[in-house]
C-alpha cells in the first residue's frame, strides 16, 4: 500500500525505512559494519530509502524528482550507484524550476565523475555548508 500525501504517507515512509533497515540487520546478524550495510542498501545500491511525505513529480535525465508541501528550506540531491537510484528533492513549488533542477543534476554528475565516496565525504558537506552560509548571510543582510 502506498500513500502520496498527508500524514499517512509520512508514517508509511518512516515504517518503510525502518523495515528496510531491519531487513538488512536480520540478513547480517553478526556484521561489524551493519551501519555501512544499511546505508549502502538504502542510498547506494538501491532506491529503497524514502524521505517522509515526498511525492514523485517526474524525472530529469533518468533521475527521479521529488517534492513535498512541507519542504521549504531548500533542495538537495542524493546520488546513488546509478542515475535511477539517485534522488533529487526539490523545495515546495520548485518542481518546474529548470535552473534548479539542472543545478541539482550537476551533483549527480559530480558523483559520477568523482565517485560516491568522494562525493559524500567531500563534495556534499562543502555544498551544504555553502548553502547554509548563503542562507544565513542573506538573512543577516535582509534584517540589518
């Protein structure tokens, strides 16, 4: 059963993620790297991970695009082992912003060029920090 909007979808997505993680843990009861296995199952090797309340709104060059009415703090990308396993999450109301979609797709290309380990270790944190600085800077400037 799937839900697309409202509280029910949030509960479904959270339980789905829990069950994916639980399934990996049950399949690997003695693993010393269980967190890595769960992370790989959800983000890298499959498209199992669900951000609660997200709705699939299309795709761009093979990468699924998601949005949610509650998401108003920015957009982000989670590359996977293939484009179909990656995900682009767009801020509410920006599902048709072609410049933003191209920007987020650029992060997919970075992951393809540099590899997922490099992307998640270096590129993603740097990009997130840049976004935070820009947001905080614009807030301070607008309220000074």
